[in-house]
C-alpha cells in the first residue's frame, strides 16, 4: 500500500519508520524538505500538480496543525483533491477539543480554550472535505528529545506543580504503532482517543527517576498563571482524563510504554549514557 504523510516533524519520523516496517511505500509531503531516509519519497508541499495527484489516490496521514488563524493549510490548498480520495484518510487532532472531565470518543467536543476551538475547526474542515476521514485525538506526545528530563539534566530541575492536575500522555512509538496498525485493520471507527491511560504527574515521575538514579531532587514551583506562557496555561488549566472505548477493546493493542515513570527512567538512562559518551 502507498502511504503519504503530510508533515515532516517529530511524529512523522516515527510514523514513517513504522509504516516502512509494515511494507508501505512511503511519501512525505512537507514545506521543509529534509531528506533523511533513502526509502522515502519526499515531495514539496507547494508542488500543486504532484501533491494534487497524490492526495487523490493514496492513503493519507496528516500531522500538520492548523495555522494561527485556525485554518488547516492542507484542506485550504488541496481540499478538492482530498474529496476525490477513496482510500483511508487520517487526521491527527488533539484532545483539546474536549471539555473538562473524563472523556471518551463519544463525548461531545466542547473546547474550553482557543487552541481547542482551532483544532475542532480543523477537524470539521477535514470531515467536510472527505466524510471518511478518521480523527485521532492525541494526548501529550513524549519520547526521545521531547520529555522533561532533557532540561532537568541541564541543571534546570524546576517542576511546576498544580493541585489536582494530571496530564494525559502517549509515547511517540506507541502513537505511531497504534495509527499504522489501525490503518491496516478493518475497523470502521471514525474517532480514536490515543492516551496511555496511565495518569502520573510530572513531579511523581521525575521524583521516581531522580531517586532511582541519584539525581538532584525536583525544585517544586507552585503553578502561577501569570508566570507561564499562554500555551502552558491552556494545559494547566484543563482537568481532563482521556479514555478510549476502542483501543484495548475491539481494537487490540499492547502498549510498549504503558507506564510513564518507567518510560521516563529508560529515556533518562539513555541520555546519561550519551552524555558520558560525549565526554569520553
């Protein structure tokens, strides 16, 4: 099967690797072409003729977020081509479209901030372009080079703590495998929540890692909405538990990283080994 991934960022790297493992022919469409894998075909997003043909006939995964004005750049430019596509169309959205509380795939979207509303508008634009679009509502993505330990090991052990706040997360490898496996499967679900189901605070996870590896204790900073960015505020002021009625039910999947504490410990060990190798 031919698979086209829109966007060439952090998640796309793992999606393309898992797709290649499953025997897909992979194309990446991006505004910033960085050819890093000889097995992948790269196409410039602004090559209208090539991109239009691809988006009409191949299985698609879009990892491109809406722009600052709330418009989805893919649908805005290539909506007519997407409308003609008869293959699986997959859009990576975010759980910010949901309200506070415990949410499942059948929970009615009701964003409580601007970022969530922008995401919801993008979802609607994809569904309007092609009603067969599958929406993956993804929690906070972490993994190599994207986790709190990166700055912690660079002598920044400040941890923001907010009472009753627990983040929802997914390791990037699990995210990629879930999406690729779902594309291969015959399931007809149109909305999938992706979260590891393991609610652990940053403080608890980093405290666990610091004790295991004899690292400095976390420096606890009480959350102050006046001292964080608007993006950080949108996370900390949301209290949401993301569940799935699909993953682990009729769509079977065994998480590689079900426990955030253990995953963070593994990532930290690898970082420490790399630092020692650099010193040597």
